[in-house]
C-alpha cells in the first residue's frame, strides 16, 4: 500500500532525473530556456496532468481499459481510444532510449563485447529487474541522485546566461513539460487507477470523489523540484557519474517495462498473459534500442506532441462537461472553468506552436 501511495511521486521524480539530458543538453545554463520550461509546465503540463486524473477518476480503470468506457459514455468515435495505445508506443520508445543510452555509456568499458550483444544482455537484466516492480523505480532514483551528487561535487553547478529565445527553444521546453515529467503519457492515469483498484471498494469510491488538486499539486511540485535540480547541474562529466547514470537508466527502464506489462495485461484481463507480454514488450524495446538515439529523440518528441493534443482535445472537447466537473471536483466553479479554457484552447495552441518550432529545428 505505501508503494501505491508513493507511485505518482516516484514517477514525477524519476522521469526528469533520467531523460532531461536527452532534450536539454543544448540549453544548459540558459535562463531564458528554463523560464520557458516553467511557463510550459504551468500552461501545458499542469492542465494535462489534471486531465489524466479526471479521466482516471471517471473511468476507475487504466487507459487501455478505461477509454472504451469513456468513449461510450461520451458517445464519440472509437478512434479516441487510440490514445491508450499511443502512450504504450511512447513509453516503449522511452524504454528503448534508456537501453540505448546506457549501452553507449557502458560499451567503452566492455569494448570486447559487440554493442548489439551488450544491449541484449542489458535487456535481460531489465526483464529481471522488472520483477521487483516499484523497487526498481526507487533504485533508479537512488542511482540518479547519486550520479547528480557526484556530478556536482566533481564539476560544480552551471554558469547561467541569458540567450535569445526561439520557437525551437519553446518546442524543447514543451517536450520537457510532457514526456520528461510524464504529462500526457498516461502514467499518472495508470498510477491513480492502480491506487484505487488496490484499495477496498469504500476507500476507492472516496478516492474517486477526492479533489484532483490533492493528487496533482504534490506531483507537479516534485516535477518542478526534480527539473530544477537538473537545470542547476551539468551533464555527467566523470566516469563514476556516467556509470551511476547508466545504472539508473537500466533500473528506470525495468520499472517502466513493469508498468507497460501491467497495462497491457489488464487490457486482456489475463494474469497468465503477463510473462508473454513482458517478453514481447522487452523485445520491442530492444529493437528500438538498436535505432540511433538521435532518431529516437525525434520519435519521442513527435509522439509526445501528438499525445498531448490528443489528450487535450479528448478531455476538453469530447468528454461531457458534467462528467469531468464531478471527477476533478475543484473547490470552485471558477477553477474548473480556468482548467477547461487551458485544456481546450491554451494547451492545443501551445503544442501546435511547439510542433512548428520542432519542424523549424529539423529544417535547420
């Protein structure tokens, strides 16, 4: 039970510690970029996490299982159910990137082993670690924090500077406010429903009636804290920090693989399907790890931007007003209306601008 209660905090602290450097290494020490990130966290990340929790409270089930019920209630096309599978693909790409990135760090230390063989060995290790479930996530956080401490001790903090802003920087800031903190990935939706399903029926009903703010705001605060820690430090600049970071990525990949397996197994409601799903998802992740990390970066950016718009449009325009008002249970009608404006108008416009910036960055 304590692990279930802490799972959202684990997700909120784990993802920034592991994947921020994929998208922020070009912006280290740039005050203007991190200010844009704070704006994106507020205007994009926060409304989307509220949307996920609102849908979780309404359905009481994980995304793959809950979306069919939600689309029937809202009387909308079954196409909207694709959000669940899109988040599965996104998280598979993240797991593959974690494998590939850790392989790039470890391979020079064992250069007698071919990189594909090393990645296969690490994939087996990730499968094994996935059996310890949430503990793998906490292990990843421990390694990542240790790498951060070693990095600060040996390299110090970043030197801040102000640079010119651009749409490309906005695209990077939005990506950091999405996949790097889990907004729009379905992780918080799954974690919230898992909490509700592992409690007794009376407690689960009380959880569903609880204000979403009591769940979202602590998560958002941890996201900001983890992001600020990364913003103030350099990329790993020593062998020890790099190896600790690689171990953190492997443990984090195991934790995300556990979540993916659980979601897919729930979809078919077959407990004996767990191991088969685990192996298939691990093989798919390994295949993605063979792709160059620069390509994986672009794939993750593209999917995360699409899932953000998909979630915002579904929650803001397709779901019935009365359903989400009850599920979010804000303290006032004004706060609900503010969220509704954000998720219906501000989030899609902000993400579309980020898409334009991303395309312009690719063109350069």
